C-alpha cells in the first residue's frame, strides 16, 4: 500500500474507487509515478499517451480521468478520500 494522496482530480477519484495507489497505477499503466503524482495534484495536464494508457489500466473511459486546464484551476487541493467517495462520480467502463 502506497502513501495516501489527495484525490481532488477525476484521476484520484477513479483510483480511490479501485483502491489503487500511485504505485499500483504506475505498474499497470507503465507511466512514471512522478507524472501520476503531477496529475493527481492537478499540476500538469495529462498528455494524450498517458491519458490512453492510464484510462486503459483503470478500465474507464478517458473522459472519466481527463480534466482541462480550466477545470484543474477550479479544483481544491485540500480534498480528501472521504469527499471523493461522496462525490458520486460515476465511472463508465471503457468501451
């Protein structure tokens, strides 16, 4: 089990729903954990290659993990796991 992370992004919510850590996602997607950390904190927009491999690893539609720069500017970096679980974001399986 990896260390806890803020899940105020769509990616974080998807990971919490699966019970995955950053290391779990890095292993499954072959994306460097440093980049996953950037995406979880909303510090960087996900590049298309990472978006595809991460959404495939999570088995969700890419729209469920992608956020625009404008959306990321509006997120709260102080969200926690409980708030993410209560958010009710419905994740759709990848087609």
